[in-house]
C-alpha cells in the first residue's frame, strides 16, 4: 500500500519538523493553550493556507487574557460573598445583630458587583468563541505551498486514457441521445442544477450507490442512513458553520440545514461522547443526497453533470486514535484508489496545496478521473485528515491507557461522488450505439451496457 501521508514525500527536514514540533504539541488542535504556547508556529502554518487574518491569533490571545482576568475577579468576589455570608451566620449565632447587619450590607454590595462582572465575562467568552472559529485548521507540514489548484502536487496516476470513436460526444449530449437525464424537466420541477434521472440513468445511479456501499462494508465500514437535514450544532461541529454558511440550503423556520455531504451527520453521531479506546478506529459509511448552492459557479467547466445543486454521494468516515490517523488516511486513499481501479477509470491522486485546501482539513488528497470527451480531469473524491479540529468542536473523546481524556482524530472521504463518475463512465465507455459499463457493475445494473431507447 502506498504511504501517501508519510513525511518522506517532503524529505527528512519536514519529517524532523513534524516529529519535534507538531507530534509533541499537537499544534493543529487550535486549542487556546496551543495558540498561546506556539503563536509563531501557528501563524507560520496559517500562512501556508494563505490565511489573510493572522491578527485573529493575537485577538484570541488578548480575549483569553481578558477572560482570565474577569474570571479571577468574579471568583475572588464570589469567595468574599461566601466568606461574608458565613460570618453573618456566626454573628447571628452570637447575638451580634448590628455587626450582622453590617455584613449583610457588605454581601449585598459584593453581589451587586458580581452581576456586571458576570455579564462582561459572558460577553468576552462569546466573542472569544466567535473569533476562534474564524481560524482554520492548521495544515500538516506535508502540505505544499501554493495559491490555487494549479499548484497541487500529482502524487500518482493510474489506468489508461481511452481512445474514443470519431463520433464521440461529451456526456451532456450523450444523456440526450440515450434519454437518461433530463435537465429541462428538473429545472421545471425545482430549478437549474437539479437533474432528473430517468430509465437507465436512474438505474445506473442506484447501481453505483449499492456497489459503493457494498465495497465499503466489505472493508469494515458500518453502514448508516442519516437524516438529510442537520441542526446548527451539527453543521458547526464539522466546520460547515460559520465557514460554508452561504453554500448551504437553510430551512430558516426550523433552523435546519440541508446536508452538503453525509460527513456532517455521520461524524456528529459521536458528538459529546467519550468512546472506549478499544472501539477505535470507528469506521462508518453512508449514502445520501447532497445539497450545495454552488454560488458563483459559471462557465463551460460546470456544464451538464460537472456541477449541480443536488447529487448523490457515498461517504466514508473514520474516528481514530491520534497516533493512527495518518495511517488511516493512507488506508482510505488506497481504498478509494481501489474503487476507481475497479471502475476501470483513468485516475490521478493529488496532494492539495495550502491555497486549495478546505477550512477544516490538515491534509487532503483529491482523486480526479479523466474525461476523454472533455479532455480534462474531473474531481470525484476528496480524502482528508482533520486531526482534532472537528472533534475539538464536537467534543469526541476517548480515555488513553493512563486514564487521560484525549480528543480522537476524524477523517472522511468520498467513495464516491456520483455526477462526475457518471459523466466519465458515459464518456469514456461510449461506443457507436451503446455505452459499455465496467464489468464490476454488470450484476448491479442488470446489463453490461446502456442501449439507446
């Protein structure tokens, strides 16, 4: 198995840097103590992600200082209240009523001071939290520098690009020829970007979903069928809020969000729980429709199935021991690679640069499949290690061998997203009068090819 997460890809210097700094301090947790103790390293890592607001680190530390000062003032005043209250009882017991009345006034004055201190403390803690969640996860030292997708590193390529017959066309023409996807009726029913699958198109979707789930279950993943809407706490836990708020469909009356991926509900299954160490790794898989506004997406590269507002996807999620998460990432990358191999698709694996990574990821590998008719690569999967960034928000913990409570690490990957897989299967396997499907899908689809109606 290829070890994609090993530091050897960046050489011994990066490996030493990782072991001396990150492995010991778990810097990417972005907990307050980590920020305070490693301010310079935090800012350096954020720079790799092209983070434009490093001053937020200073603001967080300043707010934490204010919080500590107010907490100390509140605790000291409360102790004075408690001490004076005990004295009142003692004085009353001795019959010293006048002295007790003086103490009562003192307690009343102290309690009056407590309320504004508490209000300031609550406001400061709220601002501290709001500021802290604006800071993204720190990238692993394995993440290359770069500003955009053009700076991503190609780690591996596999499969062979097909040669197409003279009359070959892109999938948006094929779906009309074979009458399997209807964008016009989908737009009538809902709006642009909501495809209506029909006939062999609907059957192919179902076949792919079932095959992907079976493939994942055989690898030890437990299947879930989660809700397709989540509450605010769930969206916050995996980092969709506040970062991706504008890309999600929001049911304002109930304050629910349509899920952009099943990663959100599935990872939140263990929110606010302490799992047993022997349960790790926890491996989960789920099918779901996914809903994304895709605001600002225009042009020929989003034509047809290349980018839609609703699509189907099968996801894999792992919760692991912190020492095992990069080993798990390697396993997940190999797992998705095996799935693409089984579909006989030409693919490549990319390590994303800092400027192309998600807000929550520490290290991400993208999978792309080659579209012969479009003559370009299409992303079909992202596989990421979030380390403790998500689990810190969700408070998913375990007790280590010393009885100490620690955060688990979370990972997820697409296995796979269907629209572009369907696009490439149609385009790359088109013949003059049929679309021949990969052998592994024959039993799921019930036929070896899609025929024209």
